C-alpha cells in the first residue's frame, strides 16, 4: 500500500493506531520474559536463567499490544531513582508483577508507587511447578505465599495467580489473560484478545467472534471504497484491505507457514492458507472471490448508482474472502489447541 493510500484510509475511515502498553516488572530470574512468551504463544522475548537478562526495557510488539519487559526494580544496576528516570513507568496502561515463590521488598516499593497514581497491577507467582516445602501441600504453600503478598502490599483482597511458564510446561496462563482483560474497556479487550494466544476453547471462540466483527468492519471499508475519490485505486485498496485483514486473522489464531504445513487439515485448506500469505496469492483470492470484480471497476464510472453497486460488490467480496480465510485459520488453531490440551491431560 502506498503512503497516499494509507493516508486516505486513515483520514476517511478513522483507523485507530494506539497501542495497549503492558509493563512486566519483577526481580531477576522471576521469569518475566517467559510470561510474555507464554501470553504471545511464541518465543519473542529473550529469556535467561537466574540472572537479569533484561538490561534495558525489552519491547515486544504483537498486534496492537506492547509488552514491555522492564529490568529488575531496586537492583544494583537500577536503584529506585535511576529506574524511574530511565523507564518512566507511569506511561504504561497496566502492570504485571512477576515473582517466584517469595515476594521482594523492592516489588512492594514499586507497587506502592503504582497505587499512589492509580495504576492497575496484577500479581503473578511464576514457577508454581517448583513450589515445595516439606510437610506442606501445594495448596498450603500457595496460601502462605498469598498471605505474605497481602501482608507486604497491605491489600487483603489481593490474590496472586500461580503459573508455570516453561516452554515444556505451561500452567495458569489462561487465568492471567482473563485478569488482564478484566482491567480493560471493550475496545481494548478486543485488541488484547486478538494479540494473545488462546489456551481454552472458550477463549478461541471469543477470538472467533472478534474476527467476525473485524471482517464485518473490513467489508464496510470495502463498501465505502466504492465511493472513494481516487479513481483507479479501488482494486488496490481492496487488495490492501484484504492483506491487512488476513494478517490480523493469522495473528489472532497464531497461524504461520510452519503450522499450516504441519497441520492435518486438507491439502486444499493448506494451499488456501498459504496463498493468503503472499501478495500474489491474495490477489488471486480476491479475483476469484467474486465473478463481478471487473464489473465493480466499470461501475465506478457510473454516477451514484454505479458507485452504490460497486460498494455492494466490494462488501460481499471482502466478507466472503474474509470468512473463508477465518474458517480455515480456525481449523488449524483448533487442531493445535486440542493437541495442547491432550498433552496437559
């Protein structure tokens, strides 16, 4: 898409570009980067073992969500005053405090600052698979950790979420997703759910409904394209709309080329998904989605009635192409989810 086309779409259809900024803080070795990777469903953040791998703010962008892995607060490298000066933590929308087993005083100090300025914070106790104390059950250990957290932060209603973020053992991530969503308005909930990996059938189905809505909005965008003043750009804009839509759908379901090729879906479905990953393939899909594509272009030059017909055809063309692609992506995502749930069982 050219800059002219991008500016036209943004000005005409008020395309939102703001990102959700989620900051993850905690002490070295707590597993902040591992949590980000679990939420995204792929290894995007650098991870380390027992040391503060994050020497500066590590920004992971996924769709309309920015996960920011902050260095350890109150460490020798980043004492409290230097930390705030370097990273301006108040710029973020939501905070996740990650700790392992024991809660640290430095985290308490940082949380206190967040409370003073009204920032929401979620507490996540990582490495639940390693929690052990002789003579106590896991539930008793978790109760002790919860009591210690409440005592340190002075909030009796706070309950930490217990998770495991190892690539070979994931536990409790779906609960973190829901806690994050609970802190957002409807528009931001949609953005987050599109960016985050689904760990339950319910989450996958919610994501599907959001994709349906996304397709409907893109279809309306294509319909409005029938009235755009830039003659000759109608097909180009439809291609740009479908390209953006397909990319958003693939990201929502966590679909990439490797997953498609390794899937057990029909060969026809695989080929269709792979076509949607290239400009040439999308152009082919666009042309075959309706027999009236050429007719639409001709209608553009017929005043009012022709533009309305072009808008109608554009709407149905993008809607069909979008729904077909969403259904194919859903098949692959559902297959992957069932495999993961089977392994956990």
